[in-house]
C-alpha cells in the first residue's frame, strides 16, 4: 500500500518571501494627479514605499513649533526653514520631514523641491522605530550631514551625523555618529557651528 505524500507545512508556506511593489516619484505624482489618494491623507514616499505619516499629537505639534522657532532665530537671511514640506532625495524618495533647513528662500523652490538639505529634523512618537532606523538610513544614503530626531517617549534629542556605507542598514547606509542629548545639553548645527541651541528649547 502506497502512503500519502506529506502535506507542506504551514510554517513552510508562511516562510515564503513577500514581494512588494516599489514606486518611483513619477508614479507617485501620477497617482496623486489621478485622485487615488484621499485629500486628507498625509503621505510621503520613502524608499519606494508610500508611507502614512504619523498623526500629530499635541506634544508632536508642539515640538515642531518649538524647533521651527529655534531654527528661525539662527537661520535667517539666506536660509529657509520648511515645515512638513517635501524634499527630493532620489527617484524613489520624497519624504516630508517635520523640519528641513535649506539654503535660499521660498521662491528658490518654485520649480523643484530642495534636495539634500544640510539639516533635517523629525519628531517621533509612535513612529520612533521608523524614524530611528529607516528614516536615518534613508537620510544617510542621501548624504544629509545633520539629522536630528526629537524622541518624545524618552524626552531626548538624538543627533545623527557622518553618513557611512552599511550593507546591513535598510537602505545600505547609516550614520557613524549618534549622540543622545538631554534637556541640560546644547547642540550646534553643522551648518552654523558657532551657534548653540539649548536642547530644552526643542523638547516639549
């Protein structure tokens, strides 16, 4: 009597890789033109993936306002402090960081969004792993020299610098220097090394 062939295990089936569809910036724009996205959706293109941005809690919104006020005191003529506006990193990435400091003024970006700003700041609460791991790798790949992360759960500022290759990172790059600062510390932007911002001014 011939025995029945063993059934494939459920675990084996579940272990099969899942392939996702990556989007280019051109396709992302086209989806928006076609009205695929709801007008109230807050989306951004991160490494070919369309990501829903974190809802702003009162603390999140306050942290964005505090950072904008602190940066506008330092970055005056010749700089533009942009809030939740797109930056173009490559053909599959157009994130909208909470704050991006770019050279020039608003009218310099009528035709195209800025690329590779010297300073980017994100405020993270529920999306802390995304901002700490994936966003930092994405910004490092784009060679953004100064990435600041306002970590609301731990009430600290994380400063990421020195982009370097790391094949194990989500986008093949990471920051070689990561410093955690608290309320009593101060920090100087690489773009303005003589300026100092009390970290307490950035924490809600």
